């Protein structure tokens, strides 16, 4: 004997989703808003920050100093989204350690040696550590783990001619580039004389303040935010649709002709819940009752107490009279709550079992069919009451 299998009615599942449309909107909307604001908060936290990268500056100047890969110093070729602050210092270099004869023979070599000393003074570890503390550079997120050895690579220095030291600080923050350049210049002017590298040093040009470029800052990516919102909404819809599907499967109720067919029954009639179609559905019920052969008395028996058929039977009875039919239609109390239904099965020629759409349980239908079998009565079909979709 072929084993029967229940079939999931996709249309009924879709209609079940429609019944829970408000819940779906709430869940999908909540998920959409959750991801929307999460992404917005993420974008907002990063908006206003510099788009440049301090490590890029450090690497470029390091490579340029050691001649790696043809790299150029950042004062000559600044990376994208960075700023250069420039200061100039006049130096009266100290040549006291060179005798007059040596200077006369090779003055350029002597100048080069002292210039190199002066450049080392610009980026001395002591000076940079003092600047880090004075400017609280560790409080900047991109500099919190940087050492003096790292910071020195933000600074370019070169002697122009025999007396002018050019100091350039490259940074991703225009104001910070200016502040570091100003601090480096002040430290240099002080220490270069103190160490005897120069007899005199004075600032010719103070550190310049680069012009801020708004395009160099991150802004909230509206497309990314809305995209996350849409993804969140879609994910929420899939989630609630899956949950409702599991609920739909767990709610084993009588809904369609497929449910009736599983027990070799048919849907005898559908009484619509909608007023606009209710009268027409009752007329069809009356015609179906009149078409039952070899039966003068027909009884409609509610399967459970939820199913109310009194008004339906009264209205259908009037329609049967309009058809000039001799059929007598009646109803009883619910089969599960009274023995009246069992008695009516034996006393009437034909029986119709009534179930409320989407509320009468399949197990209660099984109970009613078993009662009819015990009474040795054939069930004409299942009457679905208060159908939402017919």
C-alpha cells in the first residue's frame, strides 16, 4: 500500500506570511535599522579622520635616505592626502675646528661636514622625545605607538647654500605638521648653537601652516550605510520568513483541499469570511446540499467548538427553500464537546463535517472521521467556515 505524504501548500504559506505582514515589517525594519545605524556609527566614527597614512610617509623618506627603489623625499614628492610645513633657519656655521689652510684648500668639504652635523642636530633623539611630550603626540591614534626613531622620518632637512637650513615636516594632519615643524625649528635653533655647530642661528621663515583640503578627510559613505540597511532588511525578512515557516509547519490546521484529500475527503464548500462574498458562498453551499443524492436530511456537524455554523445553516436553509428543494438542513453542537453530533450522524441521511479555516486542528478532523466511521456513515465532505482566501 502506497504511503501517503502531506504536501506543503506554498500558496497557503504565502497567504500565512500575508496574515503576518505587520510582524514581518517590524522584524525586517528592526534588522534594517540595526545594521543601518551600526554602519552609520562606524562611518561616523571614522569620518573627519585623515585619509593619508603616516606609515607611507615614514617608509618613503626611509627608502629615499637609503636609496631604495628610487624613492624621493616627501618634501620633493609628497604622498597623496599629506601636508608639508616648511621653515628656514639662518646659520652662521662654526669652522673653528678647521685651520685656515684646510679651509682654503677644500672649503666645500668642510661645509658639507658641518652641514651634516647640523642635520643630525635637527633630528636628535633627545629633541624629538621632548617634542613628543610637549605636543602630546602619543594622544593621536596614528602616532600612539610611534617612537622618536619613527617620528624623525617625518622630518626632511637640507642646507641650502652655506647658511640656510631648510626644515620640512610631512604629515597627514596640516595643523600637526605645522606644530611639529615649529617645535623642531625652535629646538634646532637652541641646540645647534649650544652644541657649537653654529655660532649663531635664527629663524628666517617660521613654520608654514598648510591649507586644509576638505577632500583629504573621510566622510560618511551614504551608499555604504544604505546598502547595509538594505542587507539588514533582507536578512530580517529571511529570518522571520523562516521562523514563520516553522510555525506554519507546527500549526497543523485544516486549510485547503489538500488537507482534506489526505484523508480521502473533499472540500464540500467554502463559506467566506468576507461579507462581499459570504452570501454567494452560502448560495453555492445550498446548491451543493441540494445535489446530494439519496438523502432527504443533511446535518452539518462542527468538528470543534471554535467552528460556528448556526448562522450559516440558517442562511443556507433559506436558500434551499428558494431552490424548491425537499432537503432538510440542520446542525448540531461541536462533536468534541457533545454527543449530539454522534446521535445526529445516525439519525440523518448525509453528514458534512465543518471546520474553521486555519483554526481546526488536523487531529480533530481525524477524530471526527473516526466517529463517522464508527457510526458507519459516509462523510460528504468538509465545509470550511470563515475562509479568508477562497
